[in-house]
């Protein structure tokens, strides 16, 4: 076992333990904290798999931004202590069954026909032998080991054309050493703007729609206030229970009292 | 290659050791005479007015959501910036479209008043 | 300089042509968002007009693309398929979007929901569906599904004063998010097994293997579950009745038709054509889900007393019939049958939901069976249109539904899967009961002094949409060869590399 192998096992174990913590914690905030641990462990795994940029993104976006959202939502809903799911026997049995099936599948997969160990450190020749995806390169191309397989197009395009399918496909081979020689972020960027430029642009649309949704679904439109006032005028207003006033942002009361009274000391 | 990350590990170790050490030191050396006032949550020396477990305004959520959206945008800028010269005019145009789309999002969010802070 | 070793090859500019309809609609989406900010509330119908213009332009681009895409090719490094199959489905999706937009202003005004975001989101969802229909890469499939789903989550909760609409949005969001997770997991496993995200390359790398890699098979299974959720096939249909019922009816009109069409297009492209070499591994599951959908959908629809729920269950059953076309893979007749069925389903179901949308009054949505009692005596033309759509859904000649079912069942028989055809015919007989029940209610004379639902007056646009749907249903039922030839041609061009129709 090399250093990297040991670290993979440690990070993997941490990921599993923290993932279990997410579903088994009795308080939502502990679940959220376990999720942070899970995401950081995954970032370490990405790092060990030679995906430095992805590791950084994982920490910045998930452990950073997404977790902020989670914590805000927990604060927004302010849920109390939940029943521990462990006490529900059916949930326990169901969970155990899922774990069993998943483990079985992966054991089957590891012993299966294609997946083989030792990929990251293998030489280019063994990779070509081990992964069926690379077999197509062998079939159409003399199996010479390209020192810079980042010229992926040269390998893949002739085969694509030979098969009379669409030209211009990028079947790109990446060997870790070559990637690191050029720079991990640089290679990611290069791929993002060549092979994956369409998904990249769709992402911007997706983010725009998400922004519209976040604003639309949470804003208080004139129509909503009118409807709320109409509803409130039909039945007598409920006396607000002291001490546990609802946050006005989510309160189902008309806006007028919230806007005038109730100085909110945050 | 893995040894490149050794400083991070050392840094992590120092952080944990410092945190644990300070707590342990305070527990071991500091005098401890609890009174009801001292048991209250710390709120800048003022007696707490109400429970900390109250609902937050939905504005926090919108802000966090918008933060994620523009955070993801900045993530995409990073790999682009490292090879901006190689990408030439193509990269500039593609990134221009990307940023323009999200600029529209900013205009929309702004015009709808979602950035105005109201409780 | 080491950077030079990357040898970046940018997609050629001519690839933009393949995305022309999507680009037009994306542009319109952004423009609508901006226009909404400066349009006074009373003038919001203008936004509908702008969206209709954009949809018409996109339709023009699709029709032009149909002839241009004679020689199918993938664009953007294998991410997107520029083929007739995609154009065929795009045409259905755009037509559905246009008809939905046309009936929306009146409906939204009556419900007090007329906001500009509505049209922008409809267009965004349309773009997502078109991307999904043409997606030739797992990543684009996922992004297309997300784009359409997120838009529809928001649209389902568009009535943000109604608890039911909010409930629908939340249910759809939670279950949809879960399904997306399963779909993504399946994609990850397939990527792990084959090393590619582009469908053409996946197909090539599968050609050499036996297709029994457990990683790959589990990936295929999970992928199918994700798709089955999106097309609302049983047993992954639980969200459908609640979401269809809770969402504003115009949104349901759009989502029940267009989502299913786009998701089926992608399902066919991925399963029938990409996993073509291992059909024997997964057609059994597809056939099973098809049978379950037909039985569950039709039997559950019998007991409904809500129009929207009845149509939701009917949609689940229709998903089962369309799945037959996938289950008989690699028989190319199955794909042709499914494509024809999708076109017929779009015209018919859109019409049926459009009737409910057009009739919905100011208060509650028109939903209960009681609400249409005696419709024929007040709104004879609308009732006749509804009856016609119900006939088509039930599969009577000379309607679209008849030939759609005929083609799918004959594909099943052609592929020696007679049991699928028998299940289909058997469940179709059940379906006649609940379609007829609604039809008879419309023609039941209301008792003296009995109050009927305050049906809204059918506007010019509403009447036009009903007429267009009815015409589509009729054309698909009489001029069968028109669409059949198109479907065959679409099947011929489908990427990755199809089996030829004998």
C-alpha cells in the first residue's frame, strides 16, 4: 500500500462515517455539519484522484456556498429535535437492505470484466488494456504511446469517421502525469471551452432560471398581499402567541403590521 | 507528489492542536465559579432578550441562493482565466455570453427588489 | 511553453446553425425577462405575443433544420445531435409551447396570476426540452432535464397564494430532485464503465464488450428509473396526479405534453440507439414498466372524480403504451410507433387540458367531474371538442389515438412481443369506461334550477387553440402517411447510428 492508498482509505472512511452522520443526527444542524465533513472528505478523495481543481470547487461551492444555504434554511424553518431515524425499525431495515445491495453491486463490479485496480499509476499501455473505452483507440490506431495524449482528437476522429458516424468528436485520453505537466486547471479549462462548451453555456441559462425562481417564489408580490389581506379580513386575526412570533418573511399575516410595527432586532 | 500537501497537513495539525490546547488550558488553569448569569448565552454582555431559536427572515434564504448562483459563476471564471490567451477570441466570446446571461440575472434580481433588505 | 501542448480545437462556427431554434428561444427568454421589467401589468398580453413570435421563428428554424439535417451529424464535439429525430420532437414541443402560450393570458388574468415570468419560464422549459431531445451527451441530457425541470418546478408553484399549487411545486421539486440524483448516479456509473459521456463514443466502446459489466448494467437501470420518473411511468408516477392537479391548469397543459415528449425522445435515443448492442439486457425491464404503467394508469383512472387527476392517470397509461415502442428495441418500427404516438398524444392531451384551461372560471380551477355536467348544453362546440379528444385518448378511429395505438401494437407484434400488444389492447378497453364517463357527463342535461360551474367565455385565442388541437388530432387520424413518413424519416436519421427500417 502506498501513501496515497492509505489516504484514500482514511478519506473514504471519513466520507462514509460523516454521510451516516447526515442521516442519523437527531438535530438538523448536526446533519448539516456532518455534510460539511462529508464534502471535505470527498474533496480529499478528488485530490488523491488527481482532480485538484475539482477538489477546490468542492470546498468552495459545496462546503462553502451550498452549506451556507442549508444552514440558512435550517434557521428559516427552525425545526426542533427530530426523532432519530434509528428508532424506526422499518427505516433501519430499508437502509440496511440498500447498503447491502449497493455493496454487493460494487463487489460484483470490482470482480467484473472491466474494472481493474491501479489505474492512476498505470502506464499508458496498461490503461489501454484495462479500460474498454480506450480499446477503440487500439482498434483504429497503431498502439503507439503518445507522449502527449492531450492531442486527443488525433486519436479519436479517424475512428469516428471510419465508423461513418459524426466527425469532430473528442475522445480525449488523459494521463495524470501529462495533465499535471500542463496544469490541472488549465486542462480543465481547455476541455470546458472545447469539448464541453455547450454544457458550459447551458449552465448559464440554468443559473439564470434558478435566480428567477428564487426571486419569484419568495417575493411578496402585490397580488399576494392583496390575497392575503382578503383572506385575513374574512376571518378574525389570530392572536400572535408571545415569544414565538413567526419570522415575518414567512408569516401568513398581512404585510401592514409587519411593515409598521415590530422593530426587528436581528 | 503527495508530499506537496504536507504543509497543509501540518497546518491542519497546528489548528486542531491550538483549538484543543486553548480549551484544555482554560479548563485546567481557569477558576470556575458558576452563577446563573454566567450560564446565559453570551450576547455582548447584555442580558439576552429572547431565545436564539427564532425563525430567520426568508430574505436570508434569497441572499444565500443568489450568492450560490454568482459563486458558481466565479468558479467558471477561474479555469478560463488561466488559459485566456490560449482560448483567444473564442474563449472571450463564450465567456462573454456566459457573463452576459448572469448579468441579466443580476439586473432582474435588482429590478425586482430582491437585493433590498426588508424583514 | 507547455500550454501549447493542449492543442485546443474549438467547435466550428457552423455548429451554431444546429442550435438555431434553441438560440432563438434562449434569446427570447432573456428578452422577455427584461421586457417584463418595463411592461405595465395591464399590457402583459404583449409578452405572450412576443413569445409567440419567438416560438414561430423557432418553428421556422426547426422546419428549415429538418431539410438541412438530412445528413445527420453531431455538433459541439459530440454533445448535440443535429438530426431529423431531434427536429421532429422539437416541432412537437414548440407547437405545444405555442398553443399553451396562446391560451395563457386569459386564464392567468382570470386567476390573477398574470406575471411576465410565466412566459419567460415557459420558453426556458421549451429550450430545456429541445436540448434534451437533441442531446447526444449524458451531460447535455442532464442539463436539459434540469433546465426544463427547474422551470416547471417554478411554474407548478406559480400560483403562490394557493397552498395546493405550492404543495405541487414542493412535491415535484423534492421527488424530481431525487429522480435527478438517481439519473445522475446512473450516468456516473455508465461513464465509469465506458469512459465517455458522448453517446456516440459510448456506443463505440460498448461495441467491443459483452455488455455484461455490472457497473454498466446498474448504470442502465438507474438511468431508466430517472427517465421513467420524468415520463411518469408507473411505478415512478406518484408525483404525477398531485402535481398535475395542484399546478395552474395552463402549466399542466404544457408539462403533461411537452415534458413527456422530450423525455421520451431522449429515452429512445439513449436506450434504443446507444445501448443497441445490449437490448436483451434491458428490454425486459422496459416491457415490465410498460405493462405496470398501462394497468396502474388505467385502473386508477377509473376511480377518479377529478378531471386533472383522471387525465394524469390517463397520461401514465399513455406512457405505458409509448414504452412499448422502446421495449421492442431494436425493432425500428417501435421507434416509429413511439414517435407517432408522441405526436398524437401531444395533439390530443394538449387539447383535453386546453378545454379545462379555457373553461376555468375566476375562482377555483375547473377540476371536479361535477364541473362539466351539462357542458354540451351551454358550450356545444367546446364539449364536442372535448368529446373528440376523449375519443382519441380512448383510441377510437378516425382519431390520432387510434393510429398511434395501432402502430405501437403492430410494432409489438412485428417484434414477436405479442403479449405486449395484448396487454395494451386489454387495458385500452378499460380506458374506454372512464373516457366515456366524462363524455356522458358533458351530455347529461342538468336538472331544473341546478347550478353549473361558471364556465368562462371562450376567447378567440382559446377557440383557436381548441380548433388547432382538434385539427391536429384529426389530421393524425386521417392523413396518417403525412406524419408516418416524417416519423420514418426521423427514425432513419437518428444518432447514434440507427438500425435501418426494413
